[in-house]
C-alpha cells in the first residue's frame, strides 16, 4: 500500500508540473496567435498536453482522496483546506469552460478544412493566465491539507 501511495502522489505531482507547463505554454502561444505571430496548431498542441495532464491530475487526485489509499475520504471532506482546494478547482473549471468549448470548435473547423475564428485568442490567453494563478493557490491549499492545517 505504501508503494501505491508513493506512486499516486508522484503521478499527481507530475500531472501538476506537466499541466502547469502546458497551461503556461498555451497562454504564451495564444498571446502570439492574438498578435498574428503564432500558430493555431501550436496552441492546440499545448492544449492537448494540458488536457492529458489534467486527466492524470484528476484521476490520481480522486484515487488518493476517495480510493482508500491516503488519509480517507472523511479526512478530506472535513478538511477546510481540501474544500478550499476543491472550490479553487471549480474556479479553474469555470475559467476553462469557454476556451475549452472554443478549442473543440477550432479542432472541428480544422478537420473540415476551414479556418477557425481565433479573434478571442487574447481573451483565452488572459483566462489561461488566471488559471495558472489559481493553480498556485491550489498548491497552498493542497500542502495545507497534507499537513492537517485548517482542519
């Protein structure tokens, strides 16, 4: 069980690292696209990595919190720090909703060999930078949860 806890914790942190890097890269590439100097494919490639990392992060997080391998779901559900982390996750999801839907549309347009309307790339870059800031806050909430603070 100790090895599984270690592997899940490691994968969770790898998901955070890859996700943060991909999110940052997506924001930078969206800014370039908004200025007319970037590539739409570069934005979508960064977004793909962000999506993979997010899936890894969510899967390992759920497994750790509710799969009986860590402190137990009662611990997490009664931890103010954990609840703050989940509230921040909802903020990230809310910020991500509009860009996510747009990127799906952009991918559909590209498959139909049509040029997508990327005029909102600058807005999406701003939203992505906001997500990065919220991720940093989530790290503080996560470390508080792990240490039993705000319980």
